[in-house]
């Protein structure tokens, strides 16, 4: 890639990166702001919905309070006059109060009067069994702890959620003991929920944690809501956002979830605004990038290309004396002057290197060792004069030839394996190779191979230095032959010694088995005995080994034994009769005729004393 393309690419990528950063940062900042406004708007609607719910409960409480604190109602609990029902609990009363049921009980929870009403049809309807079953629970809540506390709020029934208001029945003055409980309620159905959400232009819904099959988002919101965190806003998708609030039911428990869902009008408007901002930033970036590229082209690239053109011309012509012509006083002009100075020094260095190269080549050519270089494919790229003279070929003929041309195939495989094992940390190896000429002459050469690597650890080529060791190999072969002859002679001597030792062992075993015999050293100490000696003397082997034979002779025979022992040691044969004493036997000593014989066992000279 050219410098111009790189600079263009860098400029474009830089502006794209800056544009991306600006766009992303603008997006995050703006979208966070819009989302926060959206969340606040949803919270506001949610609080509005709760306020309207509390307002409806307040209206119901006002109606329930008016009816419950009334002398006629106080008397009705006792008298139960039908005329009171006809005049006060007509359909118009239900419609005006907007209630779906009315229940009057005594203090024990017995129903004095109960009536349900359908506000849509304007007709009486059965009262839900759920509210009738919970009247005792409501009664207990109102008259709990010895006091009276009206109940108002949302009550969960198996049929549906219901707005309930329950007040104790008292006199109009508020005095006197309560006679019962006045309960009214309004079903929190879809129609009532829609009426609550209509002023907010939002979808409003109510859920109780005890009802089954809660929607997934409501169930998840209930897990996140707590007495400390009573509100939660979550985006459903790009078109809808929902708010959730925890609300106390009629019994004061945080079990009611109020959900409001609204369209993401603010968010969508924010996304349009962000698109406009990003498009504006991109257009501005493109304009700035074009201006920057034009300035770089004029001020930098053309002048750099002029320097590059002059350098290529110097390289093509090889004239180190040529210089770059560039005017100006900026950094690029300074670069041109620096290059001219460098060219001058390179011209001087080239002359010095040429002289050093000639001297180095002269040293290499005068060496008596064989020096060559070859690549990984084994093709020679350099040979010195000694190498050429040995192989009797011209230098031009050797260059391009394989360096193993004169090596037998078996040695070639070994050399290849040796070179394959070289590494940058272990780059040298030595090998003695046979060289066979076409006419059959055989020579031996000792070669030292060195692998040459670049800075990245990649193999460049091999350099080998060798010398002729044919005479040394011939001497080594003669020495090897002589060593083999000596080894054969040593083997024969060892075999003869083994046979002799085996014969002596057989003889010793035979004698020691059949005769009363002792093996003695020069002083007459016992070195070995036969089994017949143990049978005759009745003593242990440990007692005899190391003892003197004279200890088992009579005093008269000891001097005769010493003379006979001395004569036998110096080689004088003689026969003597001696009596051998049994230490632990009182029978008379037996007289034996003794005979000495010299022998060597295991490299030690001994006397064999035989008694008959």
C-alpha cells in the first residue's frame, strides 16, 4: 500500500472513529436523557392513576360513612323494615353511588341485607360469593383491638379485584355502641379500569399477588418491588413502556400491583433527534476529512513522493554521488538534507566495505580447510579455493551443485537428520563423512556444520568447514583391528582361566568329600576342612576355621608337624605319622599318615594336608 493510500486511509479512519465516538456519546447522552424523561412521565402517570384510585376510594368512603352513621340505618339493623330497603336501596341508589354490591351485617357477621347490582344493565345481580365469605374477615379488621377502624381499599376476590369500603353502623351523632357493619363495593373490572386510565391516555391494569397466572412482566416486577422500592419503570420494546407500583390492599398488605402501559412517544422522538444529530456529524466529518486530505496532498504527499522518486532513481542507477533536490525550510526539506548527508556517508561506507570484502575474500581463499555455504535445499552458493582444488572442479561448476554429491546414500540420510535437529540455541554439529569419487577413490572428511538464522529465528543458510582426515581414519582402523585381536586373546585367556578354576573346584570337592583333609596356610592355620574332619573330631566348623592344626596333635607330634609343614612349604616331600586328638572324646587317639601337597586357590597359595 502506498503512502498516499495509507494517509488517506488513516485520515478517513480517524474521522470515522471520531464520528463514531461522537455519535455513540451523543446517542448515549441523548437517549439516556430521553429515557429518563420517559421514565419520569410514566412515574407521573402511575402516580396519577394511584391518585385517581385513592379518589374513587375516598368517594366510596364518603358514601359509606353517610349511610353507616345514620339513625335509620341504625334502627334497620334491628327492625329490618322492608320499607327502608325499598326507599334507600333502589336501583337508582346503586347507580348514583356507582357500586356493585351492598351488604349490611350485625356485629356477629350475620347478613341483615345483601344485594348485588350490574351497573352496565341496570339490574340487580347476585352478590359474589367471595365477598360474602370474607365478611367475617372484614368485620374482624374493622372491630379489632377493642377499637373501631373503617376498612377501605382494594380487596382480592376469587371472582375479580374489588374496591371495598366498610364502616361500622352508628347513630347520626356518632355515639352509641355499633350495631353492625355497612359494606359497599365496586368491581375493578375492565370497564372501571378503562375509566381510570382514560384521563391519562394509558392502559391501566391491576393485579394481586395471590391471583394465579400473573403475566411474566408483572411477576418479574413483583420480584423487584419492595416496601423500599415501590415504583418500577421498564421498557417492553421500542413501542411500549410499562410502569409498576406496589399498592396496599384493603388489609394494609403490599400485595396489589398497579401496571400502567404507555406508548414510547418521547423515546421515538428522541431517536429521530439522534438520527438527525448523527447525520449532521457525519456530513461535517466528511467535509473536514476532504479539506484535510487536500491540505496533506499539497503540503506533504507531493513533496514526499518527489523524495521517493529521486531515491528510486539513485537506486536504479547505483550512483551514490547523486543528491536530492528539494527546496523549503520545513521538516520535509530537512528530511531531504538528512538523506543527502546519509548518501554521502553511504558512499564512504561503500568504499570501506568494498576494501574489507576484498581482504575477507583473500583470507577465505587462502584457508587450507574446505569452506562452503548452501541453502536449505542443499545447493551450494559458495566454495573456497581449497574446496575447489580437492574436488578438482572449477568454481562455476561447483556453484549450484548439491553439497552431498560425493557422499554415499547412507551418510546422506544421517547428515540430513543432523541438520534437521539444529536450532537457534544449538546451531552447530560435527560429522565424519566418507567421500567417494567417481573413479572409486575413498576419502574421509571431518565437517562442522553451522546453521545461520535471521533475527526472527528463521533459517537463512548453512555454512560448513571441513578438513581431510583420511590418514587419521586409516590409523584408527589399524588400531581398531589390533584392539579386536587383543580382545580375542583376552577372551581365550579368560576361558582357559575359567576351565582351570572349574577343574580345581572339582578336585577340591572330590578331596573334601572322600578324605580327612585340611587346607592350611604357611603357619598351619586351618583355611578349609572336609566333612570327614567334622565327623571325626566332633566339633563345629566355626571352631576349626582359623585354628592351628597343632592344637589337635599330641605334644610329642607337634614338633614333627612343624618340620613337615616347613619342608612342604619349600617343596620337600615327606611322610610323617601323627596322632590326631579328639577334644571331646576319651577314646585313644588314632595314628594317621599325613601327606602335604602345594596348591593355589583363588590366587592364594595353600597346603593340602591329607590324613590316612
